[in-house]
């Protein structure tokens, strides 16, 4: 057994539901989301500060990028939080997961295989016997490498209960102490799921150290309801993501699960370790970094979650909050004082604010960069809000890799009868390079000028512009994805000028193309 396998696991009290966050793995599988190592480490640090019990940082065998993210998160997360990597029941996956978790204080391998006949026949092309054989090989191997192993039966809710019980027993015999019952396609109904979970728990009849977990998807909008129904049936770990981010309709939303458990302790009889007063701050950070806006009516973390517009409600709330509120805004951090900075604020003021907002992993260089961007923003915009600063850190600091090659230093454009002429200057390893181009609009002309300055011919895949706040003097955020020789990369740019925001997003995407090309040992223009 390796040293890693001997580390102590954390004891789990019977009346506490463990919060397993999979924002960085299943959440990131949502279409259009792509988080880099710095962004994932920042989110993981925040999740650990909020006392999430388990962070699933990625799927180590999926790509070198995922492996690097898990390594980064494993080293950064301190305290009681467990860090895990997903792995199929394959030796290569399990070894990659264990390697990626070497720096973790509390590592866990999360291995899975599908158990429904539908998946066995059409996806795995395996017999039930073969699935059992893989579980009997993979779980003990994982357990020989790390102290804690979770086993998930993908598509469990559509699996034959007797077979599922057999598979879970094999996993327990192999050393798994967490058995996860996913509703992979969000098909289950709460009452039915609760009965199903109970049948499985009774049927497996595992020793007391084994805890059951659920992982619900939101295809029918029932992920949270199904998860809470399973808690009532006896599960003590819930897998979820911040803001419910995830593939298709998403995953169960952590903020809703946690507040459901806390608010209805009278009914569910359990609690969570989570510091729920950090929920709003972490939700905003994830939304900014992932570029997924939070709808105003989103429970717990939406901007309207504690707003009362109707006079009759306001009257009731003023007389006694319990009339229309089942929880307090301060319990989820929704009433945190709004802090603002202006053009006379110094670097220390900004650093203080960033720490209050929960950005603890920023280096001094990143704070310098944030401060330079903040000063430029103060010149362009009269009132700089907390939201502006959060957007600035997400887009201008954390989404820009230290390995970036090009940065915009000057942009000018003019409309002529032939079209728009743009001139750009980029800094490249300390040297300025300039080029101009004509286009049918300013964004098109400026991006062509960038292509000509760098000497790269990329293809635009997606493009989107959005305001970062509802005010008229807001900043515009551009997100685009481009491709070059089969490499796809996305980029983000922020500015009070949407043309500049778009050019910055384009340059960010080109920088990411270079980074991805280097990881695949592909040279572009000799670099
Ligand atoms: O949805 C699912 O079944 C999963 C498993 C890999 C846990 O994400
Ligand atoms: Zn899932």
C-alpha cells in the first residue's frame, strides 16, 4: 500500500450530510465552459473556505489540462476538505487519478461504471458479469493507492435494483466506503427515488462506515427535490454544483441543497458542515469565472431571492420577517455590505476589498495587474461597483494565463467609404508589433489587424457580448471561441468599449491557442 493510501480519512458524523462539490468536474462539462488552472484553484480555495466536504477537481485521465487542474487544486486545498478525481474502472484512469492527487492532504479516488442495461448494451457493450469483474479489479486497486474510495454506478436510477446491489456489494468488498447512486439523466421522481435509494441501502446492508451518496441531474427540474428525498431515505453525501451548473439542465444546486437541509432540519433531521454565509460570494465568483449569469429569480443566490416588491409582502416582512421569508438573507451572505472604491483608492484598498470578496490566492503580480486595470477603469467609468471589480478580476486577471504571449497596448479605428480601418499594437515578449487591416465593421477590422500582426489565420466559432451589470455606464464582456488547425480555444475580454472588449477576447483566445498547441507539441510560426 502506498504512503498516500495510509493517510487518515475524515470521520463523518451520522447526522451531517457531506457536501460533495463537482462544479470543477461535472459543472465544467456544461456547454461553453472552460476553466483554466488558476480559475479552478481560485474556486477550489473558496469552496474549501466555505467548508465544502469534498471537491471533485476533474477527471485526471481525460486530458493533461484536467490532470494539471487536479494537481493544482490538490496542492492548494488545506484543512479537512477532501479532493477527488473521477476515474473510469480502468487501471490507467485509476493510476492517473492517484498521481494527480499526490499533493492532497485528503485524497479520494472516485471510480465509476454504468450499471443500467441500456448503458451496458449500447455504450459499454459489456455483460453484467464483465461489469462486476471491472469493479472487483478497479476498487481494490484504487484503495491500494489512496485511503478513501468512492464508487458510482452511472445511470443507477434506471438500473435493475438486484444487479445494482450486487455491484455495490462488490465495491464494498473491494474497499469502497462511499457508494454513489446517480440519477444520471435526471429521470427520477422524488418519491420513487427515495424508495429506490431505500431498497438499495437495505439490500446492500453495508457496514456502518459505508455512506451512501446521490448525484442528481436536473433534466426535469427535480435534481434538488430528488437529492433531498434521498437524504430523507438515509443518504449522507449529496453531489452538487454551485449555481446548479452542469451539462444539459445542470446538476443539483449546492446552495439549494444546503439551505434546504438547514431550513428544514425539523423535517430532515440532519445538518451540513458548510458555512452558508459564504454562498452568495462563492456563487458570484463561480458565475463570473465561468461566464454563466445567475438568473435574478434563482433561489438563494439570485438578486431577487430576498427582494419583496408587492406592498402586502413588504408590510408583512416589516412586521415579522417569518411571514414571507423562510430563511434570513444574512445566513446565505446576501446582505454583505456593498463596498465601493473610487479613483482615489490605492492598491492596498483594492487588495483589502479583494480579500473581503474572498480572493485569497492572488499573487502580488496579479494584484498589480488588477490595480492597473482598476485605475484604467476609474478613468473610463465614474462609479466602479463591486460587480465591476469582480468582473475585472475574473476576466482581466484569472482568465489570462501567465504563459500569454500577446497583449493589446493600442487600438484605433476609423470609418471610411471602403469600410473600417483598424490599427492595433500588441506587446510580444516586451516588444511592440503593429498592423492595420480593413473590415466591414470595427470588430472585424481590429481582429483582422491582430491576425496580421501575429501572422495566424484563425476561424471564428462563437461570439457573444454581454453587459456585466444593468447600469448604462456598464462594462461589456466579450466571449468568443476560435479554432486553428483543429485546436479550439475560447477567450474573454472586458472593457467599457465593446470593440476593445472584443479585440481583447480575440487576443486571449489566440494566447490560449498557443498554450494548447504547446501542450500538444505543435509549433505555430516557429514558437
Ligand atoms: O451523472 C453521472 O452519473 C456522473 C457520474 C460519473 C457520477 O457524473
Ligand atoms: Zn453527473
